[in-house]
C-alpha cells in the first residue's frame, strides 16, 4: 500500500474518503501521525474533497430543523436524534397465530357472564333492603342501566379483539444500541499506540475514558484519555508512553476528567494482545 | 492526554484573501460558542446548516436522515467547539467534509431509502459569505461537469456513494489502479481550476 517512506496520493485520497479497510486506515493514520509530508498532503486532499462537497445542489433545511436544534442545545447533553426514535412495529392480522388469539373471545364471554351474575346477585341483595316496591324498582332500574352499560363495553371489547380488520401494533423501546468496541494498533519497539473506539457511551462532563497498556509484568501504564463524540467515536493517537514495553493486554476504564495513574474498576473494554508479529 | 484534534483540512485552494473575512467571522463566533453562547451557535447553524444538510442529503437521499446528520454535527460543534482548529482551514470547508463522512457512516449502517427531497431555496446566511460561497460552488460545479466522464463517475461513486475502489472497479470493470488514478486526477483538476 505504501512505499517504504511515504504513502501515495492515491492511497491518501482513498483514506480521506474513508474507503480503505480499517486495517489500511489504521496504518495510514499511524504513518501520517509520524510523517509531516504525508500529513501535509492529506490536508491538501481533504481541502480538495471539501470543494467536491461544495459542488452539491443546495437545499433549504427542513421546516422546524432550526427550532429543533435550538431546543437541543438548550436542553444540554443529549443522545443522537437517531436513538430517540422508538420504532413502531406493525404486524398484519394474517400473520397472527389463530391458537394464540382464540382464547380471547371465550375469556371475554366468561367475563361477561361472571359480570352479569355478579350484578344479578347484587341486585337481588339490594332489593331485600328496600321496604317499598317503588324504591326497589328504582334501584333495579339503575342496576339494569349499569348492567347494560357494562354489557355494551364488553361487547365493544369483544368486537375489537375479534374483528379481522382490527390493527394489531406492538410498541417497543428503541433498538438496542450497538455494543462499544475499540481497536488498538501497538508497536512496542517505538512506543507507538493508536486506538479507535466506537459506540462508546456518553460520559458526564467530569469523567473521561482512559486507555491502559497492561504489560506482561508490572502495573498498568496510562496511555491516554478520550471522550466520545456525539456518535460515540473516540480515539487516542500516539500517547506518551515508554518504548519497548511488551503489552499483555489493553484496557479502557472510566476515570475522573483529569485521568488517573491507576485504573479504576470496572474495566469497560479490554483485549489481550497477541504475540508481536502475529 | 487531551482529545485528538479532529480537523485535518488544510485549505480549499481558495485564495486566502477571499476567505479571510468569513474565517475571521467564524472564529469570533466559535470563541462565543466556547463561552456557551447559544446565539453564536445558532448563527453558525444559520450560516452553514444549509450547506451541511445539502451534502448529507446528496449522500443519503433521505431528508430525515440528512437532518439527523446535520443536527448531530452542529451539536458536536456545540459540545466540542475546539474540535475545529482555526488556522488549518475554513470552518465551512471542514463542516462539508465532516458532513460527507458522517453521511457515509449513516449510509453504511442502514438500508437505502427512496425518499428524495425536492429542490428548494438556499439557506439564509450572511450575505457577503454567501456570495463568496455561491461563487465557489458555481466554479466547482463547472469544473466537475467538465471532468472526463470516467473521472467524474469514479469520483462521484467514491465520494458521494461511499464505494471503495474495489467496488468501483467491480462496477465499472476497470483495473483498481486506474480507479485510484482517476480519483486523484479528478481532485487535482478541481484544485487547479479553483486556484487558477
């Protein structure tokens, strides 16, 4: 992909357009972080891409977009809009399993019968408490009206549950967010380390993620702080760490904003390092 | 260790004196944004929202998702106003590249949608900077149209569709090396035309 000294302009252009593989891009990032000439070239290419982006036909932002943005910054830290949408998953009556729904009318009928019986008993007991026929009739009339109202509700319920044209909709919470992950590239002999993290959970302002190099022997070495952007991405590029440290594993913890010299449990992400050269 | 700077863009090839006025205005606004000035952030949104949205819409072809990308980008600027480093290029150019990259990210995570927005008037911005921007946009559009069709197609597929050079090669039947060269040559042509 590169010659021994510099990365070609073609490869830099593909890198700037994010069309290289993760591994290729990581290698480019590592090289660019050390090579001023390639860094300069990449900046020039990014400027060219900005021009290409400006060639698009201009559209007005959607109605209400500005107000939504103002509301969002007024509300303070928030999750990306795409996570705020709880999907409504419709399913058609044809897909329902008859056995799963067949008990509903019977339950409704049984409930209606029990309700009717209860109301009848109650009417009878109440009738014993009234001394005059007129009073008894008035009470029974009210009970009958209530009975009729309950019957109509039960009937409406039964109709809604059994109608073929009824829509059955299941409401769920939002999609499960993708799991946090991170990829580290480490060259022990140079003390060069690159970490790219994605889908990281947002942190309160007084907290930060901290990367750790866990050596084969000795205490974990702090290897840089990062906070994820709005999309959950974050990176650590060439932190100041000693050279020649053989890493057994890498880990990420949550620390106070200024970082820590010793990791605080729990370890949010960790990964064992393969033997050098694997 | 502090956060990694996120602005890799050096410049747009646009003569410096032409962008100086707008850039200094942007820097003043960013300074106020860093001081948590809502009005300054809204001004930045007004100035560049349409451009960012248009780039995202060109990639995603879906008004809702394009707005999501636009909102997330400006909210990111609000939460991380130091992500853009002054002196490394114009804020507008940076935002267009970020918009394109975020839109490609969104495109790769979901199935394509056929919802396309209708053409409407440009967003409201500062008159002077808008005039500059319109001049540059027209110039770039002209250059893009004059590119050889194979260069134009390769660049469009890579930049706006997010296809890798391998995918473009598979689609066009051309060798990988040819695709890479076409993209690079097209970019150089755009840069030279703007600098001329």
